[in-house]
C-alpha cells in the first residue's frame, strides 16, 4: 500500500477509494472518468477529480479500481521492452548513410549524381 504523510509529518497507510485514487495521476483519473461516461470534469484538478469520483452517485463506477502498480526506476514492463526492441530495429533499418550528407563536398557529389540520373533543368 502507498504511504502518505499526515499533517504531523508521519507516514500513514492510505485506505479506501480515496487513498487508491491518490496513487494515480490526473490524466489517468480523467481517463477513468471518461470511461464511466461522467461529464464536466475537463478543467478539474486532481483533488477535485477524486472528490467527483468519490461522490455517492459515481462511487459505484470506481469500486473495482485498485492501487496503481508502482515501478522502480529502470524497471521495464514486457510491453515497454518489446516496444523498445521494435523501435531499435526500425531505426537500424531506416538509417541513411551520414557521410552522403555531410559537408559541402558530399552535397556537391550528391548534386552531380542527381543531375546525372535525372538530367539538368
């Protein structure tokens, strides 16, 4: 369970729906509210979003929400590892030879190749 600091500065365990919702960011809370088809939340701040979600008429929509899974710095999920692998492979395949575009000489050489292939205007 996440811990919060109380007014006295001591760490306390948060319980209940409000404590669970505190572990999420404002954009994540807004996505949950949007999924529950609740309107009038777009300009609200995080504490106001939590108040809206814990109202009696909306509370039943969020009873199944659990604590957000906290990741340690440097810890990756299977999805993020797979995504990184795909991006690395894409970058490897899409590389353009840098030497071709470096410096004026390479630029002139490229211009000559284009003129030779397509003719001069």
